[in-house]
């Protein structure tokens, strides 16, 4: 039905007007201005009629398009003054040193403690996750909550909540699109997000029991006030944002439960890895169970666009893992030295395995705030660039920090046969790395040789410089959002990624 409407005259008018506006200079002429206005009207009508959100060329269209241009990773140079190893510990000192990197205008900004700004919303998360994962099986409860017992960084839920606050004061989309998204948040019955979508789920006693189990567990969650918006400094986190943050953490942790089995991990978050304690079968069951509960919670947000976006993260994660397994070896003849396409492959994998979840949960957070398209797109571009920077630093830390600091073994990527950015850059300087990469460091002494060549090259500094470029793009995307303490906090989280040590 929606498809039929989209192909009608309204949709054609919208598409034509958008194309017209996209040509850029038209915006400065009277006719161009008229076209911009018409495009916006057509777009609004089209979206309202079809429920489909087409990209709108607004004033931020060109800025966003600029931020989406690829970065030429293979030619990134190391600045002279950058130490290869970051020694910063706390987020505030990380912010100070990272601020020096991006310029003095950062100093004039108010320092906001991101965790303080979202307040109790983040501190309840471990407790809420336990409720969402209540299974009725003590063993399954223990295994699925095992990684939550360690102090995780909770960076993904933090970003979702800060993005909720930052977009709560941004421009709103016209027209109601789902039961739990509206301009008038006081009119929404948020308890729906803990009730089943389908009436038929009660049609047999087993389903009824499971449903009751979840309803009972979630009913009294969140300090006994589960369905109220959290308002601080005039910025709002809705109950739906909080649930999205929980879903994001469940998807992330589920992927780690699988990943640790695949990677034969020894430790995680300072604990023995899940499968070391409970075995492979339990680890996989717990990961699948967590994904199932995350999917149920996602459906109960009752927003088809958010469901689709977050579901696409799951296939991105698997796609990223496949690309990582395949690595460069199958890409035709062995390369003499890594070219831009080798870096492109690595960065695409990096987006899929790490960037996608961060980018799409930020996008979904903006959608749940009922934001306009340019705000939603800015949230996505922010998360995408931050996510890639985050993984680049992860790949760098694998060569620089101690296992005790990192909470997981270092040097793990080489042992797994992976050529990450530090290796690709080192390979540009030391061509003898080529055969080692091709055989995935499986020869005797390969791992040690590769490790030494990375440290003897500018690989670590150049990786950090590449991460810095993505970080700067993330900060530029934030400029599209209205100024607020949440936007400042997002900026600070972004800066601290560059100097993190765990
Ligand atoms: C950690 O990478 C792993 C990921 C970011 C994604 C793993 C994804 C899957 C296993 C696909 C299946 C997904 C789901 C949702 C079931 P890493 O090994 O580089 O990092 P690490 O050092 O923390 O282990
Ligand atoms: Mg791993």
C-alpha cells in the first residue's frame, strides 16, 4: 500500500523537488528558494501519507554530505609531536589532553561530566538489564548476566542517553508516526513498552508464563518510577530512550559472548572470558537469549523505523565478522603493499563490527525524540565517525597497553591473524610484512616479528592520527545539533575516546 502511494504524483513531485534543490546554487535564487519550500511541503506530505522518511535536502544537507566523504586512510601522516602511547587515565584528564589536539576553542567550553548529566538513568542500567533478562532458569540468569557483573564502560547506553538529551531540544518532525513517538510526550502511555504487541502471545500457557515473567520483572524497575521522562537542565530522556539504551547494551554484550567463543578469549572486563567459566554452549545460549530479549524489547517500542534500523545492526555485526574472517587474503593476488582499497576494506569492516551499532543507536535515539531528518542524519554521522575512531583506538591499544589495564589480552589481533591499521601502516614502510599478513602470522615467530615491525614503524602514530580525523568529523556533526550541555558532553566523550587506555 505504502509503495503504491510512493509512486503516485505526490511522491514524484517530492523527488523532483528534492533533486532540484540538490543542485546547490538553486538555493540562493528566488526560484530556488521557492523550490526549497515546495520540496519541504512535498516531503512532509509524502512522509505523512506513506510513513516513509525520505532524505530531505535542508540547510544542513551540504554540511552532512561533506562529513560523509571518505577519508583517504592510506595517505594519513603521523604528526611529529604525537606520543605513540597515551598515558591518560581519568576522563577529565583525557579531555584535557585531547582538547589540546583539537584546538584552543575547546578550553572555553563548559566541562560537563557526561555520567552526571544523564544521572540515575545510567546507574539503573545493570539492574534493569537483569529484569529484562529474567528467564526463570537460575543458571541462564547467571550466565547471561555474567559480563554485567564487571564494571563495563557503558559507553553505548551513555551515548544513547546523551543523544536523547541533545535532540530533545532540537527541531521536531511534524506528524505522529508511532504509538510511543509524539511531540506531546505527556500524552504517551509509556507502560506500553513493557506490554506485548500481540494479543495472541497469551494464547497458550507457556507464552503466557514467559510474558508474565517479563511483565513482573519490568513493572517495578527503574527505582519504582519506570515510565516517567527524566528531565534535567531542561533536557529530556524518555522511557523509550532508556529502553533503547538497554537494548543497545544487550546487542553489544550478546555480540561479545559470541565473539569470545570465536576468538578463544582468555579474559574480558578483568574476568575470565565467559566460555572459560561456563563453556562454549552456555556462552552461545546466553548470547542468543540476550538477543531474543533485546528483539522483544525492540518490538515493544512499537516504532517500525527503529525496529528496522536496530535489526539491520545485527546483520552488520555478522557482515563485519565475516569480512574480518575473510580479511585481505582472498582479495585476489597478494599485495606488495596495502593500497587505499586495503584500507577501505579494513575501514568498512570496522564500521560494520563497531561503528554500525553506535551510529544506528544514535540515529534511533534521535528518531525517538521525534527529530527532523537533518538532526537524525547528524546523529547517525556523529555515531558512525565516533564508532570508527573508537575501534581504531581499540586496534591501537592492542599494541600499547598492558593486559591488566585493558581488561583483556593484548597482542590478540596478531595471534588471531588480523592485520589492523597499525599493521597496514607498518606494512607500507616494511614490505617484508606482506607474506606474514598473507599467511595470517601463522609461521613460527611471525607474531613477534610483526609486533616489532609495528613498533619500529609509524603505524601506531598514524593509526592515532586516522582516529583523530574520524573524531573531528564526529565533532563537526555535533555542530548541527543545537547547543546544550548534552552536546558538550557528547563532545567530551568523543575527545576522551582518543586518549582512552581501556
Ligand atoms: C569484538 O571485536 C566483537 C564485535 C565488536 C562484534 C562481534 C560480532 C559477532 C560475533 C557477530 C554475531 C553478533 C551477534 C549480535 C550475535 P574484537 O574481537 O576486535 O574485540 P575484543 O578485543 O573486545 O574481543
Ligand atoms: Mg574478540
